[in-house]
DNA sequence: CTGCGAGTATACAGACCGGTATGGTTATGT
DNA sequence: ACATAACCATACCGGTCTGTATACTCGCAG
């Protein structure tokens, strides 16, 4: 029963998802074939298709897990470094981002995926939008909890700085982008 | 003589570049094959390779011309709508962006290209960085000419809002992103 | 009139793509 | 003891990928 939905939570399935995630992020989705993924994961294409059904669904699983892990990291980071509401808690999101992205120069996985999948009916597109909307509403919530007026607008502005920083740092190669975005955010919150 | 450098400025060469540009932007670089480009341009692969040498060089030509045209559009827009230095001239960049991107929901061509080419030695990568650096220094210059203190920092902040707006609007599907970025920019310039 | 650049048309090479088929092995739980 | 899930190994399918080869036509400038 349940022929369409597979269970990827097996040792080989985990290896496949780990390998695919690294390769997709590092080289791009279309640049990585299923043969390579199976090879690098020390398994076979048969197992890959038994676990995930198709490359598209594997891509969607990659994006979904990446979003899940980033949110978990961010939540933990905020709880530890900025547990109290206030402007510092908003700025701590940028600190978390900077720490998370250190050593990763391939930018935002969701923006990159959008570049390859956008405009199609690929199952990954829903995950991409979901991530952006989550970050947007997180900023709005944090700004509101900080007692800053007009949190919908100011939170949106903070979110734009967050997104812009990732692009500027990676595609633009501008090394100070995360610090700049944090400074701009502080300025906006104080205005 | 001059075997490596071809001259793409011929009728068929122009058709190929036009067709390739539209397809690359709309569907992504790796998703579009040279056969399709030649077909849609009403010519042959032979001619494509005679004019551009390789797909990689055609991609680089696509990016270079896109940057060139955007800068020309932006320069004209500023000269017409905000000829005098001042904060309004900085904000006019966002107006130009909004007008330019109306009807185009596939985001920044350079960010998209970075998603597919980043981390390689593809000739297009230089064009990508060049564009981001141009926009960065343009913002710094405009902010400086407006007489605003610390133009290096404030210009950088404006640039981050600019980049973030494109991502939020396209990958994130957030329709008000350009207006939000303009408002945030005004707020920053006034602070 | 002749040489050349530009273009058309078609076929091919060699690799890689996503996906399927067949068949055998091992571990586990009933 | 027997089914089942998970896995490995290998071969294959039709299609597409970038890039090259061959051979022809046309217009133009020296």
C-alpha cells in the first residue's frame, strides 16, 4: 500500500540525501546527475529511485530539509544569544546568518534553486516561497516584539536587508555585506 | 588571423544572441541547449559556433549585453527623471528598477547565472561581479553627491536594499518589495 | 573572375541525462 | 520457515548534450 509515497528514512536514503544536498548546493541542481549522486553516496540508482521516486522529489527533499535545519539553527541561536525581545534580537538574526554562512560561498540555496526551477511546476518551488515568507514574518514578529512602531513595514525592510546581504556577499563577492546589513538594520530600528 | 576572437555582429549572430538571451533568462542557462537556440533563431548550430565559439562564450555575451543595456536604461532614466543630485536621485534608481522589472518575474539575471556558474571558471562570472560592483559604487556615488554623510556606508545599505528587493519580489513572490525597498531607502537617507 | 566571409543543411561523434529492468543478497520480524 | 524490506550490481532505454565535419549557396570586394 501507499505506492506513491516512499520512505526515504533508511541508511542508504540518508546517505543519498546528504550527498545530493552537498552536490546540489555546491554545483547546482541541473549540473548534478543521479548517477553521480548514487556513486558518491556509495549506492545505486535503483536505491535512489526506490527511496525518492524521482530526481524532482529528491530536490524537493533537499530544499525542505535545508529550510528545516536553517530554522532550527536560527531558533536555537536566538534562544541562546538573544532570548529577550528587543532590537538586539532582530540584529541577532544577522549574526546567526553570518555564522551559518561562514565558509559557504554559494549563496542562498533557495535563491539558487529558484534560478533553475522558477517558472516551472517543480515541487521545490513551494519550499522556496515558504522559506522567504517564513523569514519575512519572523522579522515582522521580532520587530513587533521589540516594541518598534509599524512592525509590518520595518520588519519588511529588515528582511530586504537580510536577502540583499546574502546576494551581495556571494554573487557580488562583497565581503562586508553581512556586517553592513546589520549596521543598516540597526539604523532602521533606531530611526 | 585572430582565430580565437570571432565577430558575432552579423544578422544571424544578432538573432542568435537575441534568442539565447530570452531563453537563458526565462528558463535558465543549463536548461537551454544550443540546438534549441539555433532552431528558434532560424539558423544552424554551425553558424552559432562560427560566431560565438562556444556556449560558454555565448552565455558571457548574453550577460555582458544585459549589464550594458540595464546600465544604459538606468543612466537615461536618471537623466530624465532625477537630473539633479539629491536623495530623490538615489530613490529614482528603485523607480527605474521597478519599471525595468515589470513583467519580468524571473529575477536578476546575474544572480540566476551565479546560481548555475558560481564556483567555476566560467567567463560569465566576471560579468556578474562587475555588475554588482557597478551598482554598489553607483549607489555610493549618488549618496555622496546628495551630500549625505558617510556615503560609503549609506550607499552600501541602499545597495543591499536594492538587491534584497529583487530577490524578495521574484524568488519570494512578495509583490510590494520594490516599494518597500524604496521606503526603507528613504528612511535610511533621512536618518 | 576569383577569393572569402556569411549563411544553410544535414549528419555525426561521444558523452551524459533521467529512468527502468532484471536478478541476487542480507537482515528482520512473525 | 517464510515473507518482506532494504540494498547491491549491472545492463539497458530513448533522448539530449556540446561540439565537429562535410558540402553547398550567395553576395561582395579586390
